C-alpha cells in the first residue's frame, strides 16, 4: 500500500530515476504512460494526480527551489540527461536544431485588401483569434516582451533546451507598421531573451520602458490602466458589433481597427518606441546571453520590398523573410485583389537574395479563378523559374472564413473549394515537384474548423498528402521530409553533397550533409552574385536534437564540426570563382561563432577576406 505521507509526484520521479540508474531497457513513452497510470491507481479516489505534462515542471521546480530534496534523489548528469529526454513534451518542437518562438504584432490597418483574407478585428489582418499563437498574443496584449517570456516558460516546462532561439514575427504586414514600433518591437524581443526568466534589464535599459515598468507584472498593470484587457468575454463584448459590421460589408477592417485603437491603444502607442541605440545595446547583450537569437523572421508582402526596405529589416537583425506570394499568375492576383504584379514579386525575390536573406514564399492553392491544373503550373513556375526559387515554402489551400470578402464570390457560385481527393492529388504533385534545396514548412494554417465555412478542415492534411505520395510509389525530396529530426546521427554516417542552381541574379550552391538514405543533417546556402565581387552565405543550419551552446547535451549532429566544414567549403569555392571576400548574414546570437571562423564584424554582415 502506498505511504499516504509521500508525494505521489515524487514517488513517480524517484521510480523513473531508479529505472534509469538500473539501466532498464525500453524506457520510452509507452513505459512512462504505464507508470503514470499505475501511480494514479494507488490514489483510490479516481484523481489523476500524476501526469506526464506535470512531471518535468515538478522535477525542475524541486531542483531550483528545494536543493536539499533534489540532492536526496542523487541525480548525476548522465541520469538527468536521460530523464529530461524521457519527460520532454512534443520533442519535434526542437527537432530542427533550435527552439522556435512565434509572436504576433498588434492589430493595425493593412495597406492591402485581399479577397481571401480573414478580417478579425481583434487581430492583425489575415489572422484569427482562435489560432493558438494569436490566443497567446492576445493574452499578453500583443506585447513582444510578455509573449517571449510566456513562451520561454512553456518551452522550459516541456523540457526543451532554449539556448538557441528562432524568433518568428507574424501578424499582418510588417512594413505597414511605423519604423518606431518596429524598432521597439524587436528591441523588446531581445530584451526578454537577454533577461530570461530571472531578472530585469540593466538600469540604462529601463528609460524607454519606464511608463510600462521593468517587470512582467508592471507591464500587465500598465496595459490594464490604459483600458486594455485580455478577458475573452470582455473582448467579444467590445468588438462583436464592429465585427458584425465588417462581416456585412458595412465598414472595412481598417476602419474598424482605427475605431478600436481609440479604446486604449492610442494611450499605449507613445510608449512603444525605442531607438536604434537601444536595439544595438540589446543585440550586444544577446551575443553572450543564455537565450541567443539564431534566427529572426519577419512577415511582409512583396510589393513593399525593395533594397532599401531589405537593408532596414537587416538592420533590425532579421535573417529570413516570409513573403506572401500566393500566386504567380497576374490574372489571378487581380481577381483576388492582390495589388502586386508578377514582375514586382520577381523584383522582391532579387532584392532579398542579393541582401542575403532566406526567402520563405507563401503559396495558396484554390484561389478565385484557379483550377487544379493552373495551380500545378503556378507552383512549377515558383520552383523552376530563375526569377523566384525560394528557400522555403508555406503551401496551403484557400478556405472560406466568415469575415473574408470571398463570401460574395462563394454565394454567387464563382468560387468553390476543391474536393478532398482533388486537393490531396494537387498538393502531392507539388510536393514531388519541390527541389531538394527547398523546405515546405507547412500545408495548413492553424485556423479552427469552427471558423471555416467551407474548405479543408483536416489538421493532418500534410500526413494525408505524404501518404498519397508514398502509395503512388513516388518520392519527395524536399528538406522537411528528409530531416534527421530527433534521431541520433553520427558524423561518420554522413557525406557532403552539393546541389547547384541559377537565379536571375546569382549562382546558388546548396551544400548538404546526408546519410546513405538521403536523410539530411545539415546544410549551407551559398550565393554567388553575378555583378558583385563578394559572395554571400545566406544560411547555415545543422539538424538534430538541440545541443546546448556549450556542448553539454550529447548525441545528435550538432557541435560535431559539420557547420564549420561547410563554411570552409563555401569559402574555398568562392575563392576559386574569383570572389575577393565572403559575407554571412549572421544572426545576433551566432556572431561569436562566425568570429571564430575568421569573419569580422561589418555594418550589416560579417565578412571574411578570401
């Protein structure tokens, strides 16, 4: 019989530790689930006191706050490594080599008015309040500092290493926001990571957040004092009448957002400002912080991108651009009120590539006026035409939500969603056509099924597409299908391959470490511009379980010298091609790494003489 005076969570943890020390085989998710059920059965009152999602936070809390109790468990480094891996929740969250934090900017008028875009007045244009990232943002007043702290806590409690962070800034169109807001927003992202979960900024950093306060609690109270709230029922009460007017077409999304702005956001706006000097200070601090930024992604539209805007985004520390392409057919763009031409999209690709950015293109199948066959041609144009050739793709079908103006076309019978089989066949063809140097990041938006009037509601759409490809006997070679993910890979199993391709402004080389079966453990993107004498490394990435920056996490491909070897290969090839120097679009948190490889700091890039 269980001792009534012991803690059931501690009982479970100590049994797991004993099993690890005993060298028990098959310590996996199934074994852990059986252990959890057995411990709950001993409670005799039907309560599920022990749960996997609570075990790791409990362990970490005891280690941090009750060192004497933790010491009694006698956990050595090797045992803890196995324990953390066993208790980790959603291990694929960091399977790509970094921990990702997605944040959402505040609701703001949009300079475009696309037919298919949702118009949720509580959210930035094209996003919906039921999407998980949007819910987190709304709970934190869309404040970047609060969103990052919230996500860091969640990742830590799930057992993920957060030394290396990829920041993804979504929400409407980045370039529609004021420059002051952009600088403040990025500054606060870095400040949250520099502080981590244990402190506040240095005194010189408080001056531009003085009204908001220096802590998360202070900031929460500041937003409340301005009349803002994160209470869902209250938010619905405040916005429902406006939302109904937008849905009926009686006012535009932009008009509604400006009206809501007067209800608190105007008081907040004067305090959402920072200088480039403030940002530089946070950048420098992040170079040696516990949570370093190894990638910063910003979302925008191609009609707002030129070399000047690209340099401004680079000044913020940005390394990747998500760009809403949607279609490469001028007639389709016009029919869907996408105010951009294919030629202008091509210019945006050229500007971003020459500035060194990784380019992620959003493509939407089933737009008004398209057919499956035209969609196939459209996608092939994206991945084969030298004017485009993105590095990553978000490929998802158009669906109808109540607040979009696509409703009128649907009611007239001018637009209908593709049938499930038709859609899966189309996406399967696209998947197979994707080159090996491209990664398809996702195939659906996180839109709740309750928000979708008609269209795909299958959250496992990608799985269905991949199964269809496999059943047809074809193979997909895009990166995400081939990632080593959470598997342990020895460098001895890998060999280096190179894929060459040409764009309108450069020769490109894609170096990849692969296994004998084609699984990819790391890659480098090298750009060799036609009209410049300096080459550009646009991305270096090593997959596998996240390894700590200082190398205390064993296993996997990270910190095995794979990145260094690819950099040296890239430098050697650029030298052979006659380039006098090579630049790298380094993230703030990777500057020290590139310094160790002989790169010197420059204005926007780090540079190595050849």
